[in-house]
């Protein structure tokens, strides 16, 4: 095979490898187990990239969190003696914070039932919520049966207006029961949103559900409700798997109809003001503190104390308070900053392109270390590129599928390349040790094998014999019929040698019209038998010349065996040569094994 043919064959195999990888990726995409395995790794890679890019994100300075932290919990237990705290405290918070004109006060907690022993506190909270139209409350959906809790009928004022389209009905969106807040509150406000969150199968919360389905109506997530009011919108449009709020704000949805959050950092990303400090400030009429922390701010009120159990695992932190999730969701909406997951088709195309590039460089570069470096560089390039695109364009591009394609291509192309190289080496070696005319081994290989067999005899006692052959009257034959016919005879004698030798025997062209066979693991008597068989086969064969004429040819043969006739290559060659000379002197066309 010529160098050009070998190169074309390499590219053919390379193309087949790429097609094979395409088939594997396509088939794997239809295997649920493989998809789940890849998804778990891909989610982990997303978490890693989010941890990196979140360091370069700028969260909104307008969002603050008024938190019931561990210190506040201790303060509450000391001052009020119980949790949940009296609703009069929340009423006082609203009344005093409203003095500094906040944008919104958002409660990430449920005021479910009236406190029959403290109706005055409930009434105070109701009056405060009624008084201010920028206070938002929470409700929760679940799937309890009516036997446990009778499902409530919600007022239409809480439902979300959808101009066009509808969300799919799936487990992340649809619920059959509701934990509504106390009726006295729902009577005085329509600023109520849903605070359900759902983790992925690995326990990490990466997505938020913007819209929920309950009794064939849709209800907004608490943060979506706040965002709509901040953007002066009272409805949404759903189109192409995207929630459109206005020309500048939209929420892309993944295949679960949830929004993938773009994180801004670990806990403490947003300014946290412990509730006990706020209580102390308004009790002492510290307006400076209230202005500095709450004026013109979007205020989320909720628990961050670990003892109150509102803790979630996120891509950037294993223990993050639920209130920060809702703040992050609102931040994403206002900054139009959601992660957009790229389609499977685009990821597949990227994987194939990277696989092609990897295979191309593996084929092109001859150095093994450089080839390995190419793979590492390609993997690093895509890891950095996908991270950069997530940072700059909020795109979630797969890492696992391209990595699988690149590594698989590298391994297969590398193997194909070096299998072909080994074949090429074998071909080169064969040419180096083979006689071009007869296709027997050449003289150099004969000498190497003689040394090897002698050493094997000396070390292990392995017998071997040597027969040396000369074509009778070959010079005269050449003069009579021409060199082309002489070449024909040499080829046909060589074929007879190969046919009458074992695969373990080594048939060689010794030089000119002389040939030799090294008979491995053969004593002298068996060697004589083989020599006679070859001599007879040549004698009985009709040789076809270049002009098509058929003639008879004979050979003279000398035989030598290691040990009996010598223990070095030179001794054995010399002895067999003497036997050959004696055969010629004795009339040719015979085998001689003694001198």
C-alpha cells in the first residue's frame, strides 16, 4: 500500500469513526439509563460552572433580606417566648418600614390560620396589609387528598392572566390542593404568590417554577407576582417555551417548564438585616437605620436560621436559605438574566464538530506526547468556552456529550492510527527481510535465523537442520532460455519449497540460484526425508517458461544438522555446502547428507 493509499484509508476509517460516534450519541439519547447518567454528570458540571461564573455576577443592590437568623431566633425566644412570633410584630415591621418608603415588602412565610388566643395581633396584621398595596404574602400548593385537607377555592383575583398559550401539565406545575392564608388577609389584598420549590433528583435546586396550575387556573410564583407589578404588567404571554413579560423581560423555560436560575453567589449575596436589629431600630425610633437599609428597597422577609429548616442545596452552596432563592428568582427576572439551556440538536452538532477537530489533529500530529496534549487542550478549550458562554450569554452548553465525543474519537482514531502504523511497519519489515523475486526470506534474514536457532539449541537443546539447494545447470539454462525464463524457474522452485515445508520452517533465497530451508525442531533423519521430498517434487514438476514452453528442472541438495555436523552457523553452512558440492559431483539431481 502506497503512502497516499494509506493516508486515504486512514481518512476513510476516520470518517467511519465519526459516523460511529454519531450513531452511539443518537442511540444513547434514546436510552433512559444513559440519559440519566449523563444528566447527573451534566448537572454537576453546571454546578461547577455556576460556582465559577457567580463570582463575576453583580446582584441587584435594591434587594435586601430582613431575616429571622439564629441571633433573631434567640432574641424572639427571649423576648416573646415562642415561635411563630406574634403577628403584631409583623404588623409593627410593616408600619415602621413603610415610613421610609420601600418599594416592596415580601413575606416568604405562611400566615395560614387565625390565632384564636390573639385575635388583636391578627387584626393588626390584616389592617397593615390592607393599608399598604406594596405588601406581598405567600401561599403554598401541595398534593394532599381532600381526606386530609379539603382543597380550597381560590378567588379569581389571585389567578394569573395569560394572553396567549398555556403551560404544560406536569408534576412541577400542577397541584390538587392548597395551603391558603387566613381568609381575613385574602379579603384585603390580591398581592399573593406561590412559594413552592422543587429540587432535581440529586437534591439540588437549580430551577424555579414561575407559574403553577391549580384547578385549571394558573397562579404566579411570588417573585413573578412582584416582578409583574414592578414592571407595570398585569399579564404574561407564553410563546416558544418562553414566558414573555414585556419587550425587555422574558423567562426561558426548560423541558420541565421551569426556569433555570442564574446564581449570584453564596449566602450573603444580598444584604441581610437581622430582624432583631430592625425591631430595635423602630422601637428606638432610629430612622437613620431604617432609611439606610430599607428606603426604596425590595425587602424579602423570611427565615434563615438553620433551626427553622428552610434550607436548600443549590449549585453554589449546599446550605442556602429558601428566601435567597426567591430573591435570586426576582433578580433574574428584573435583570433578564436566566440561564438558557441549548437544544439537544445544537449540543449534538457541537460534539461532532469537536470530535472531527480532535480526530483531525490526532491524525495530523505524529508525536505521541503532542497528540495527548492536543486532547487535553481540546477538553480544556471546551470547558473554558462553555464557562465563558455561560458567563457572557447565559447559555448552558453541554460538557459531557462533547467530552465523550472527543475522548472516544481520540481513543478510536489513535488506535486506528497506530494499528495502521504497525501494519505499515510490518509491511516495511517484510520488504526488508523478503526477496523481491521469489518472496522467500532473504540472505540477511537467513543469517539472523541461523544464529537464533543455534542459540536455542545451545540453551534449550532444540534440534534443527539445514538443507541447501542449488538448481542444476541454471547458468546454462539462463543462456539458453533467457533471464526472464530463469526468473520463472526461480519463482516456481520457491513455491515448491514453501509447499513442501511446514509453517515453522524458514525457506530462504541464499543467493543466485541457491536456496535454503531451516527446518526447526527437526533431526537429521527427518531433514533427509524432507530434502528428498523436495528434490522429488522439483523433478516431477513441469516448469512453465516466459514463452509458455514447459521444461524439466532438477536440484542438488545438501543436508546438515546441528550437533551432528556442527554447532555454529558457519559450521552448518559449510557442512551442507560440502554435501551440496558432493551431490553436484555425483551427478546432480540428488540429496547428499554425508561428506
